[in-house]
């Protein structure tokens, strides 16, 4: 009786909240086969799809096993133990006003939350208009009038996990000295 062959088994890691994409190729010379997928979170599946998505609820390293069984009861098993669900970054920033230049300076202080990843990109809306944006890690801008502004920062890890924060800042009126000659 022919054994099924698992000729390809792979996956694409994911960010927290996203599904891992799993791909396989099972072949058999004659007859039919069934699949039993077992996941490290105790879930199982019998899908025959060669590409499918699987959501792991927790961040960290996961595993899965595929057992393909022919209609004659012959089985073969393959395992993958390095499925990684990466955490979303913790997004934060600081800001400080340079009184001498009248410039607000911002610094992306986000962290990736995974030891081998870094914050690889920043996307800022600095609050004055949809076009008042920056992709620098430490942008600066001037504000034409006092008031409350909402700053939005989107940070991405080097794997591509993305999160954002919006926070208000207050721009106070500038003081102007007026000297009169006696």
C-alpha cells in the first residue's frame, strides 16, 4: 500500500492578532489521504487545503504537526516547532519645546518587545494638518499658533508588527517683549 509523502511543509510567522500562514504539499501515488493537523495550543484540524491560516492567541513560539494517512492506513508525520508569533511594539514618544528656536522636538521611544527585533520605522502626524507628517525617528516642527494638537505615532518592528499611539500636546502662546524708548 502506498504511503503519502509530505514533500513540503512551511509557514510564515505572524504578528500578534494576525494568523500564521501554513503551506504544505502532500502527494500519494495512488489512492486518497486524509490530514490530521495538531497544534501546540491543543487545537486540531483535518483541512486538505495546501495553504491556510491559523491564529495562535498568544505571543511566543508555537508548533504544529501534520499526519497524512492513506486510505490504506499508512501514515507519515512532519513537525514544525519554530512558529513565531511576534508581539506588537509598545509605542511611545517624548517631546520637548526649544524656546530659543520656537521648535517642538519629538523622539520615538517605542520598543519592539522582542529581543531580536528593532523599531525599524516611524510615521508621525504632528497635529497641524494631514500633511504635517514625518518618517524621521526624531522630527521637529514649529506651530503657527497656540492650542491643543493631537500627535499620532505609528511604529513598526523590523518584522513588520505595527501599533500606534495618539496623544495631545499643548502649545502655549509665545511671549513677546515690547520695549518703548523714553
